[in-house]
C-alpha cells in the first residue's frame, strides 16, 4: 500500500479507487453524516474560540460550509472534547464561518 512516505504506490491506486467507490455505492445516510451544524461563528484574527456541540463524543473532524473573510481557519491548540471543539484564525481581521462538526 504505502511506500513509507505516506503515498500510495502506483500499483495500489486501482484497488483503493474501487474500495472508495464501493463505500460510496451505499449512498450517504444519516448514520454516516451524523454531526452538528454550527452557523455564523464570528472569529477575530489571531484568536482561538471554543465552540460547544451536542455530539456526546469527540468529533472526527469538521467541514467549513461557508466562510466570509479571507483568513486561515484551523483547529485550535486546545484539545477537542465530547462537549466542544476549538478553532483559531491566523491573520488580522475577522471571519464568519458556518461549520458542520462530524461525529
């Protein structure tokens, strides 16, 4: 599979594509899309914010659905918990984001 560099070997690509396609053949369901939508979070540049959620588990990730402002949004330094996540903005100014927190 991997050659140690984190890259997939050329010979393994068709197998991985087939595996991903078969996973998608089942379609998207509420079970694999479980999460928490958080809208219109305003974050000032060079700050970290804590955002509460109701997932009762440490989230697997987040998807930015909309961002107004041209700054970099990244995971915060504070560890994510079963009650909240932390995000931070790099740069000066302000952004407004809507995110989907993945279960």
